[in-house]
């Protein structure tokens, strides 16, 4: 191998090692954080449940770290999970919540996008990927990334939850599956305001706020645009440039998203950390409406 080739190989190995270290560190920190938060909320009597939750968080982030989807990666899932945690803290200030309420909402947040990862289901092969409960499998075009599974990722995430949690003595896999279904967008369910659907609606809000309330949303617009382009969604949404994701943010937020956030925002508004997510949402709307760019695509 030439000296130049060796140098590039070394750089690549260092970058890969660095990314693996970042993913592993994030996975460990999120797992420890959630386990500690669970104990602080419910006490040491639920240590086993706290440890299981932390372990699931670590393994999920590690798994998502394998994904080559440019936007829907472990960082997005971490943000959604943190929004879910802040919603739970607000909910706990307004009513009594049980350990199972915390666990199921957080697990749904953790697993809601795991279906993007190729090879994550037992029925997946190197060339074919399961897309529904019937076991139907599809192949992807040469050069496709995990983002090509966008149309199927919700169903795949639900299948993952059933595979991994179906035999759990403490987690109701079907409860997690129902919450994950509410993250499908555009929303296809009749979301009548029933108490039984509160948890799924809060997971839906966490998913949307974790994306649109991300303080770095503008910087990630190019990555999201590339994902949309891979599946032809930009044409459906009327986007011809990554800048459109920023310019059209206010209309998208008010017309398509805000109506799904009422309950999530209600509980976020009860804590300081929750109010920061609300501030992020409104900041993005304000900046887009006034053409104020601090980062992101060239206007």
C-alpha cells in the first residue's frame, strides 16, 4: 500500500474509532441517566426496573449507532427520549404516575425509530428486509441507505419491540407497540382524546418535539433533506432545496404539527427543562418567519 493510501486508511480507522467511541459514550451516559432518574422518581425499591431500563437504553443507542441514516440516527432518538423524560416529569407534577408508566413511555421513545436499522429484525438478511407482521420482505436498490426504509420503519420498529419484549415479565410489548404506532407521520389514526391513548399521544409529541425542537435543527436540515430525497418525499412536500425545510418551517409547524403537541406542551410547560423545548420550537418559528439564520442551509 502506498504511503498516501496508508495515511487515508489510518485517518478512516481513526474516524471510525472516534465515532464508535462517541456512540458508546452516549449509550452509556443515557443508560446511566435514565436509571438514575428512574430511581430518583420511584425510589430504590425499583432498582431492578431501573437497571433494565438503563440496559435497554444502552443497547438501543449502540444498535442505532450502526445506522447510516443521515438524520434518523442515535442522536435523534436520544433527543426524543429526553423530551419524553421531561414530559413525564411534568405529568408527575399533575398526577400520580407508576413505574410502568415511566418505563413504557421511555421504551417507546427509545424504540420508535429502531426500524430504520437494516438487519435489526430476526427475519432480515443481507439483501432482504422484513416490513410487516406477515413476514413480507423487500430488497433495496444498490447504494441505498437505512433511510430507504422510511416507509416501513414504524412497522419494523413495532416488530422489533414484539421480538425483544414479547416475553418480558415486566414490559407489555403491545403497549409499547401502540405508542410507536402514533409516531407514524402523516398521522393516520383517529386520535380521539381518550385516557387510554394519552401515553401514545405523549410519545407522538415527544417524537415531533425532539425533531422540531432540536436546538440544532437548522444545522441538520441538509441531512434530513437528503433522507427525504432518497425516498422521493421532497417532491411530495414541495421541497426543492434544503433551505425549504427552514423557510417552510412555520407553515409546517402550525398546519401539520402543532395540533398533535397540545398535551405534550401542557406537561412540558410545568418544568424548567420542559419549557426550554417549547422555547426552541418558538425560536425556530420566529427565526424562519423573519429570515434570521444562525446556521444551516444557505438562504
